[in-house]
């Protein structure tokens, strides 16, 4: 039997060995693709074609959906509470970190917001008030990702149970005691809603329909920060797993205090760069908009990057670790059951590291190119065609930098 432990799991494929083309060539071509996309848009995309409309946020699972959500909740919490099962055989880390974290968002590409149909954090509430901001959801998302990336045992069933009970309690106290909308306080619900905006359209024109869906992202205060945290947390996770990170900081990377500081610092750095890009756009474009208005308006332009980071970083867990589902469900709460008579399982690695790396590079580039397109369209709308390219210089720099960083993480040990 060959299983990933999911105890101190590392996302992504690590080193891919000998790359099919030189790494420097990958970086240079990727940066050139992003820049040429920018130039092409400047020449051919002279007026905004995307109309932003306020999106109505709804979360009201059916009775059947709530029943399924309750089962998911129990599978996450019970193994860590009633038994001492280890991470490599427990169902709880697989449910949380593989299916909810990456599997359901990928389903969202084809079926929309699947998670809201069974949300395990909202099993009782039916009447949700109109959301006013997503700051609380952002704070809870930061806490959840800190547990995933900084805490030494994020795959331990007992630790998962405690963390999810805290999250469940926080979300429901905020909803019932403080009358908050589920979208205001539920980080998983908001995460899946955002990723579902990238749903592949079934109607033509496909690209314009997808871009319009992204442009129609609800502009709740704090939305851009949530999206930037989605990028920052994965950025930290990717960098901390490289030899370069270890060579620079040594064994202190295993210290929780140091890891927490690095985790927060990288997120603040990305947010600061983004805010500076918005400030630069306002100054160059001589606009009447405020910095906060501009920051919120451009939030959706970063979503394709966030999704690309998420998919490329976690896809290997989904493809390979998901094969252990029946084996883990054979004894769902660690009491020694043998429901399916499964004694052993072997993971089939049907994609070579290089093939997986190629998929990751393509997804990364597509995400960053979509971001450039969305930013250009909004710049034309806000600042006019003549000023749009000047206002986007810093955004272009950030996009290229994020592209190169992502490819660096995917390509080096």
C-alpha cells in the first residue's frame, strides 16, 4: 500500500526532474506571453465590453443538501473525537483538504457553486440577511489557512476536529447572535462562490461570457482582500517548500513563530503591492475615484490568478490522494470497521511529473492572461483607452512577477 500521509503534507509535485525545455526559457516565454497579451489588448481592445451588475448572493441548501452537509461535518469531526486514527488512513483530512479544498472548486468549473448546496457550516439557517462586507470571512479564512500551512499537524484528525469545531462555532455565533449573512462570515462558502465565477459557460461566446461572469463579482467591501489572501496563502505555501527557502532561513522555518510571521508578511506584501498598483493607476489616470473604490473595483481581476494558483498547487493531491477514498471510508470514524472489505490500495500515478508540470504551467499562464484581460477592460472603462495602458504598468509588473514566482515554485525542488 502506498499512501500520502496528509499529516505534514506538501502540496504540488515538488521537483519534476529534467524539464522538457530549459527553465530559463519557460520563464522568459511566459513573461513574454503576458506582455504580448497586454500589448495586443492595447491595440485591439479600445472600449469596455463587460458590464458589471450587482450579483445576488444566495445560500439556501435543500433538506437533502443539509443532510449531506451533516454527513460531511460528521466525517470531518468524528474521526478525531471518537478514535485515535492516524492521518494516512483517516477520512477527515481527505474530506477537508482534498475534496472541499480542491475537488469541489474544480467541480465548480462545470456545475457552478456546488458547495452552497450542502454547506456543512450552515445546517440550520434558512433566512440570511443581505451581506454588507466580507471582512469577517477574510479573518476566518486567514485563520483556517494558518492552520493548514503553519500548524505542524494540519492532517491530524484530532486537530482537524478541533479546528473545524472552532470554525463551525464562530460562523454560527456570528450568524445567529450578530445577525450576519453566511457570506459575511463563512470563508468556505465565499471561497467556493468566488471560484464558481470561473464556471465554463455552455453558451457562446464562451470567453466573453466567462469574463462577464467574473466582472459581475459582487463588490462587497473586503472582497479584494479575500481574493488577495487566496493568492498570498498559496504563495507562502509554495515558497516554503523550496530548497531556496530552506537555504535562506534554515531550520527556523519549522518554528511556528517564524512561520507565522513569514505567512502574514507575504500576505501583507501582496496586499501592499496591489494597493500601490491601484494608487499608481489613480495618479496616472487623474481619476475622480477614491483608492478604496479602485481597490474594490479591480478585485475581480485577481480572481483568475487565485484560481490558477489553487488548482496548480493542489491538483496532484486531488488526482492521486482521492484514489484512497473507499479505503478511508472502509472505516469512516476509526473504530475498526471493515464496511467494504478493503485491505489494501495502491495509488495509480497515471500522469508523469513532467506531464503534470506542463498542465500546471498552462493553467498558470491562462489564469494570468485572463487577469490581464479583465484589468484592461476595467481600465478602459474607468480611465479611458488613452490612459488605460499607463494606469496598468504596475498591474502588469505584478502579474508578470506572480507568473514567474508561480513557475519558479512549480519547477524547482
